[in-house]
C-alpha cells in the first residue's frame, strides 16, 4: 500500500564544504511541487542548485538543476520509490563549497539528504478519496452538513438553486456506508449526480 507523509521534514548535510539542505513533504501534484521549488529558489538565492524529485502518479518528475545528468533528481526519485511513497516531493538545496564531489559523491550526497529527512518523517497509508455530488431540499441542508462533518467529508462546496447542491470529498472506503445512510435518512429525496 502506498504511503504519504504527514508534513514536511528537513535534513542538512555538510560534505566537503558543500551544504545540502534536504526536505521531503506531501504535495498534491506537479503544480504545487513547482510552486514549492520556486519558493525555495527565492528563499535560497545564493544556492548553486535546487534539485527535486516528485512521486505523484502521472505527475512524477526528477530534476537535476544543472548537476551532471542522473546524479541528483533520478537518485532522489528512487529513494522515494524504495519507500513506497506517493504524493511526495523531495528537494535538496545545494550550496557549493568549492570542492567537486564527482558523480558518485553527488549521487550519495543527494540520496543521503533525502534518506536523512525520511528518517524523521511520519508516514501514513494513502487513502484514495472520492468526490460525490448530491441535491436535496433546503429543509435537509443542516442535517446533510452535520452528517458530512461526522463522516469526515472535506472540500465541501454548496450552491443554492432550485435545491441545495452539495459537492464533497471523502475516503473511498467511507463512500458506500455514507450514501446508504444519507439515502435512508433522506427518505428518497436526495438526487445523486456524477
């Protein structure tokens, strides 16, 4: 089962005068990862490289950012794969210390920075989420909101038209029990959408 992280975790290594600042953190996809990397570039304007690896399904990526090909991004990505992670961004900011490390030294430095950060990370099983939509009479809105909150639904969006329309997200395993409970409590007045 794929795992994700509860929050960001940092590491720092000094190798032959070069400083490697590693971070692993959960992200939703490539857009969020690129925004985070852009933030690191602004935060560390004197850094020689900001290398990163993203493991997020079809959005996965490995970027060497000027380091010799295959010495940074790809090895970092392999560390994430080895840990069976999903939806995780690994970044390493390098301040060059004036001593070249060679391809093997770079590979070890970048993988070690990510591995050290992962040692302090809290991992949890990745739960697939579903987005459901339903329409209900106005009189049921309060009851529906309470039921959704109790079920752990998130990303609630409500619109008011001819009826109250709700869109929400919840763990895949909770969808069937919740819809059955809502259908029973709604006495056939809920209309489910795609």
